[in-house]
C-alpha cells in the first residue's frame, strides 16, 4: 500500500524551473472514508514566456493509517489507498473544484 511522507506547511521544494510550496494538508470526508488532500502553490520561474504559477491539490488517497511511523529523519508517514477508480476521481474533483476553484487536481499512482 502506498505511503505519503508529510511536509510541513511552508515547506519549499525547488526544481529545475522553479519551486512549489505546501500550503496545508486537509483530511476530508468522502463516501464514509477520510481523504488526504495536500494544497500547494507552484511557481515556474524559468520559462520563455515569463513567470507562471498555479494552485494544485495533490490527492494521495484515502487514509488507512494516519502518521503511523516516522522516517529516519523524523518525517511523519501515513499509509494511504490510492484513488484509482475514475468515477471516484470525478466525484472528488467535483467536491474539490467547489472548494478550491481553478486548481490543478492530481491523483498520484
């Protein structure tokens, strides 16, 4: 079962063209289960057409075990069940779009 390594809100992660920052994590009720949603802001600084940005929602999945262990560096880890069903993803997108309009919504494998 997949695991999600939590990042503190405000954590900035740099990549070749820019950076993203985790804004918050939320646990949301969905179909009698708890869904983990990570809200972040991405900024692309190195493009030919200027600086761009977007808010994104990363949906690691349904929480199976909340912060059940820590990595060697002390980072909390939760066990999640990925949302693979297309209808469930569509339902979740609709729920999230109403709360976070104009956001990119991602379902990692």
